[in-house]
C-alpha cells in the first residue's frame, strides 16, 4: 500500500515517521510534543506553553494536508501529570470551535525528550 504522507514545514520528525498519513477520507496525525520548530528542542515552560506549542505544531501539519482545526474529529492527549489536566483543558478549549472533537486524555509515565504533554489527532476530509 502506498502512503500519502504529509510533513509540516519547519518541524523535523524526531524519528522514522510521517507527521500525517491519509487513509481514505481520514488523515491520521502523529503525536506532537512541544518541540520548537526553529530550535528542534522541547519548549521550556509550564504546561500551558507546552500545550500551546503542541497545537501550533499540529495545526502546521493540518495545513500541510490542506485541512484546518474544524476538520479534526478525534484528539488524544497524553499527560505526564494529571494535575495538569485543567490547565491543558483551558488551552484545548480555545483551539476548536463547538462542536468539539471527541477526545481521550490519559496519564503516561514519560514522554520523549522530557515533554509534559503530547497530542495526536485524526481529521476527516470534507
């Protein structure tokens, strides 16, 4: 099977994966940590800043696939500390218009490069 893959400008993959891959009308976006595209390093700062950077990265990937946040149907959020849930949620709420995508949020032991949050999405082509 040939994959139609997308990579966002200015964001380097931290491993052997594509930023997003088409599967018919669905586009699966790989998880994004709060990597600063310019420096290639994890953004330092609180969970609010890290969550905002994750979304900035994901929206760059959406744009490379000719999609936008309104096309997102499912979001998975991974947090290293569930005490950060409410702050992450405050940022999350500003990223989408209503009706919000479906979402799962889980706690994980650790994330790559010491990130406190990682977010992945599934979008649907109109």
